[in-house]
């Protein structure tokens, strides 16, 4: 609010270290020209000063005990809710430090405050000496290359304890970087464990198997959403195991195959595209990548011709048009041979020889 408290906090405040300086400057930034009514929260001070809030609380108590700050008029922050309301502090800027005390007192009078006096703002004592480190002046141990510290001169190497003899590494004495006996040795070398499962010839390694969607004995299969493309790929894999796809690769390539089926490709054509040629002797990628490349190569050409109506649902097809020869205007009445014409032509029974009616209708006609 005023430049005077900032100048005092930056240049003349008797602080011990940079943390106290940062706290005093943060308080001065929100104070009036006489140093009163500064109430930033502890969280705000910690964010500006870049220190922990617990450190702010501890340093505020220290600054209050040394007389650099004091609790001020708490009514200045009365508009803030009580559970959020911070303490109001006054910076105890000495009376003799103000370059123009008359102007400061005039501002205080305009606010209804009494003028400052030397008794109200006495001179502050010098900052106490900064605490020194307990190990100041002592030579620190140099860190060794293995992450530890070098032992003082004159101390020999201690013999390994029981735990050190049972495991870990030991360093025999007397060796250097040129000798064969020096260096670290493992007293209990672990036996070599050869891999139990041999990967498929078409897959370069475990990482490729994960990308290809493969699974070990301890891995659970991924949830696959079945579709015609996946069914076709699984059928190809059953016939030729080297083309078997699993996991996410099966899901992705199955979607591509299903789309090609809808575009007019037949199952036999896709079998020829995918497994018509054998796999290369040395695969630098994965089987899934080989299948994907072959599908992309097939898609780069024109799709097989097929009637679009063959793939449309029957509900969406147009009604079969009636030929013009069979419309109501062109139909010519004709007589059915060998069927009874009784009941308006709906009887359909065989007729009697030499008659157009069946036995029942003939009797009715005769009656």
C-alpha cells in the first residue's frame, strides 16, 4: 500500500537470514505508510516467500519476540470471515527512520489515529548473530565411487561380519585393477536359470509377443469381441498356427478383415491374401505386422465386384417390381384345367370327366 514500509523491509530491517527478510517484505507489501494493518495469511506468506507454512508460523513468533513486528488492530480484518481471518500485524518501523514523519502523522490523523512518537516507535536492536553449524570448520568426508564415504587414513578394513559372509559381495585385499585376484567377488553365485519357454520362431522376443497380443502361461487372455473378421482369422490360425493372432492384434486385424468382407472380399480371397504366401524366414517385426501389411497391400487395389443389394438387409431393400404383363389392366382371365370352379373358383377339387365341377358341386348344380 505504501513504498516506505517496503524500503525499510528491504534495506534497514534487522533480520537474521533470507527467510525473515522474505516474511518482513511480504508483510510490508500490504501495510500502510506507518507500517500498520498488515494481515496477509500464513499461506500467502509461504507462497510468496517460498517457505513452509510451519516455518512462517515459527518465524512470526521469533520476529514478534524481537520487536520487529507486533499484533495490531484486529478490527482491520473484521470483514473477513472468522474461520479465515488472519492476524493483523504492525511493522515496528523506528520513529527516527522515517524520512518525512510529518507526512506520515498527517495520514494517521486523517484516519483518526494518534501521531507516532519516539516512545511508540523506539529504535530496534541489531539482529542477533546467526547460528553456526556444529560441524563448521571440520573437513567433510569425501564420497567414494560406490556411493559410500572413504574411511580416515590409518584405519584398516574391518573383517566381514556374519551377515556379510553369507551374501553380498566382498573385496579381497591386496588386489588392484591390474591383478586378477582383485575386484569384487560374489561368494555365492546364483545358478544360471535358462528360459523355460521358447518363443515362437515368428516372434522376435517377449516385447514383440506383447505387441502381437500373445500371452504367457501366467497372463490372462484379453476380452475379444467376436465378429466375422476375427472368426476368419482364428480359422486361418487353426489351419496354419504360424499365422495365429491373439490379444489386441487379433481385435484390430479382425476389424479390418470384417470391413473387407463388407466391401466385397470373400473368405477364400482373404485366406489367399493372408496365408497364401509363407512367412519370411527372418521376421524383423511381428506376425501381426506381416498380416497388417498384406491386408493394406490388398486394400490398395480395387475391391472385388459384388452386388450391393446382396449385403443390404432385406428390410432396407426395395419391393420387387411387378412386371407390366401381370398388372390388373393386362391380366387375361383364363380357365383352370382339371380343377373345380365352384365357390367362385376357390374349390380346387378335381373335376368329373366332361364337367367343370367336382362331384359335390356337380350334385349341387344338378339339384
